[in-house]
C-alpha cells in the first residue's frame, strides 16, 4: 500500500450539517474547481469538503503518482461513520472507485463524474494534449479562449490550478499508470454508485463498451449530461446539478 499524504481541504456549508460529502477533482485541477457541487450541496443543507490531490493545488508533493497512491490518500480522508456521499471527477473518479471498492464503509454513496475508469490510447493522447496546453499558457486569457462559455470562477480557478499543480506530478500520473485501468475495482463496488457521464457527441471518457461493462455491476447506474464535455459541471452546470440531485433522489 502506498504511503499516504495529508490532503488540504476547502468546505461549503455549516459545520453542524447532518450530511457530509467529499468532493474530489480531476487531473491538473484543484479542490476549488469542485465549487459547483459544494455550493449546491451546501444550499441543500449538506456540509461539503473538497480536497487537493497529491501534487495538485497546495497538497504535498510525492514521488508516487499511481492511482493506488491517490486512492490511499483519499482513504485517509474520513468522516464519522463514513461519508454520506463522495463526488469524484475524472482521475478523482478512478481513485475514489479504488478507495470505495477497498472499504465499503468509507462512503455510503458514490457519484462519479465522467470517471477515468479506463483510458484508451486515444483518450490518453487527448488528455496529454490538454494538459500540455494548460501548462504552456496557464493564464486566464488562455482558459477563456478555450472555454468562452465557462463561468468566470471556473476560468479563474482553472488557470490557477495549472499554476499550482506540479507539471512533473501530472506527467508522472500518466507515465506511472501505463495500464490505466480500474475496471476490476468498479466491478467490486457495493455502494450505490451513479455515473454522471459527459456527452460522447462532445467528448466523454466514459462511453460505449466501457460504460456497458461497468454498468454490469448492479450497484452502478448512469445518466448523460447532454451537450457537455468531460467537465460537465463547467460546460453545462445547471443541467449537471439537476442530474446530480435527480441521481441522489
């Protein structure tokens, strides 16, 4: 088991709120970029806490950037009697899947946002190119040019996340996960799990045969945010939050 690091946190909602959610970002991002879920959950009476993953944001740097290492860090982020909900995007979705499969008491419910359960060579190339662009020009102007419809918060925070993240850590996340595949862990999930997938017509890494395979687990359900790319909470925030609460029931 990889040695964990302690992850910094941001929070939304009252400390006394009866329900607790953990928010986990994707590759090259930071905890603050999960703010849409944090605000929505806080407004609904939850306490939501977002972490910066190792090598990202203000989290400690390390040498191990395997998915198992990310999962080991998340396993140490605990709530009394387990999290009521974990919401995890992309890389965070892969790490949360591993953590939840290893310990069913870690969370009572899981929402995976276009999770990186398995990356094909084509998807790896697309992700790598996206990260290279982000590091080449980590400015608000560059993010706004690529994503003109995003909320100003998302534009500012995406630029900040590229400035904060370790480029070496992001590159090593790809290099150290040559087989990037947590389908076996997804098959072992026993907590209610919902996948908020991006629209394949735009771009999604959770689609087709992969989605069908993961949905073979009876604990996993799925909905698609129409018109949204890999970060639906930034591309189609209102539709994403509506689908999110519909999944929670």
